[in-house]
């Protein structure tokens, strides 16, 4: 099955996501931030986070649905299942994760690291991750539009993800200058370079590229969803979000 637990647990980051609820029950000692000091406009930052939260949940669901479709649709099911089977057999599930172009973006991987991650760090990672997907998503839509036998359902899922990613990135770009304009100065986000594989004449190569693409996209969007959730919580409730007796948000 595409979404087996083994696969989800194949990286520390995802494991961290799965236990992210437990994290809220852990004691915390660090007190990394005081957002109100930054002189923010409270109302609109909350509104931006409210919208970004809804959007990030929506777009993660879309990315999950698209990956499921790749697994079940006759267009790609054979190669997707074959790839998953061979990765399982060789116990090399991390191989796909290690192909993600966003791998160089340093993310907290343990609960302890999450606790040391400040609001600004979450924002920095979210911003860099979303920027790193802008071009690849544009290419995905372009390539799926010209690739033979691509089903309408997959093409429209890709288009919806690209459109909503754009809006989500706009929300984050409105949040960044309110929190720390210096975050905008870093233009050093990872560049995607798998276009050749998406355009390859060999169908197996193309479908494997789509396997990696849809896997990495879904993982990154899940991570972004968690970070946006954490940032909204930190903004609204402060450091208690790292704590055990967190209220329900
Ligand atoms: C945050 O900063 C504001 C303004 O400087 C201050 O009044 C408030 O006490 C600070 N809160 C914490 C938890 O340090
Ligand atoms: C949030 O989304 C709603 C509905 O799309 C929109 O009306 C509102 O202007 C958005 N808020 C911000 C701060 O962008
Ligand atoms: C969520 O995604 C669906 C499907 O693409 C779309 O119709 C809906 O407008 C999206 N909601 C938001 C808030 O973007
Ligand atoms: C599925 O696709 C293959 C080619 O990849 C084709 O030969 C086969 O007829 C298709 N099956 C169905 C049920 O559409
Ligand atoms: C944001 O992240 C990048 C690398 O991912 C790093 O080079 C930069 O220093 C970070 N910016 C801040 C203000 O922490």
C-alpha cells in the first residue's frame, strides 16, 4: 500500500511529525521568543496565519490525493507499485527521501530539536521550503500537460496544487516582513534539477521522476503544515505550545 506506516516512518522527520502531538505533552525549558516585542500588527498576523493554516491543510490533502491517484491510476500504477515493492524489498526507503531537492534545508528532526526551534526558524524553514517548490510545481504542470496519456484528474490536481501553493507562498511572504525582514535576504533556497527526468522519452524514467516528485512534495507539505500550525500556536499562545499542558487550539 502506498501510505504504509513503514514508509511514513522511513525518515526521522516524518517520525517527528507522527509524534508531534506527543511533543505537546513534553516539558520544555527554553523560552526562545517574545513576538509582541517585534511590534507586530496583531490582527492581521493572526488573520494571515488563520488563512495559511486552512490553505496548508487543503494543499497537503491535495498532494496526498495526487500521490494516491498516481498509485491507483492505470497511467502510473504499475511503475509506482513496482518502485515501492523494490524499495521495500531492498529496505532502501530512505533512498527516495534522500532524492528530495529540499533535503539541504535543515529541519528539526527530534522533539528536542523542535523545542529549540524558534518562531523565526519555523518561518525561515517554511519560507525556504515553499520557495523551493515554486519552480518545480510550474514545471510539473507544464510537463504533465504535454506528457502522453496523462489523466485529467492528475493534471487538475497538479494545477490546483500549483495555484494554492502560490497563494500560500503569498501569505508567508506577507508574514515574513512583519516578523523579520532579514529572512527575505536569503536567496539561497535549494534548486530543483529533475526536469530532464520528467521530460525523458523513457516512460519508466518519467514515472519514477513523478514517484520522487509526488513523494517529496507530500512530505514537505506535511512538514510545512506542521510548522504553520506551530507558528500560529506560538503567535496565539506563546511558549506553552512547546509544553505539556497545552490548551486545545
Ligand atoms: C514581551 O514583550 C513585551 C513588550 O516588550 C513585554 O511587555 C512583555 O512582558 C514580554 N513578554 C514576555 C513573556 O517576556
Ligand atoms: C483570508 O481569506 C478570506 C477568504 O478567502 C479573505 O476574505 C481574507 O481577506 C483573507 N485574509 C487575509 C488576511 O488575507
Ligand atoms: C481547497 O481545495 C479545493 C480543491 O482544489 C478547492 O476547491 C478549495 O477552494 C480549496 N480551499 C481553499 C481555502 O483554498
Ligand atoms: C492500462 O495501461 C496499459 C498500458 O500501460 C494498457 O495496456 C491497459 O489496457 C490499461 N488497462 C486499462 C484497464 O485501462
Ligand atoms: C534562514 O535559513 C537560511 C538557510 O536555510 C540561513 O542561511 C539563514 O541564515 C536563515 N536566516 C535567518 C535570519 O535565520
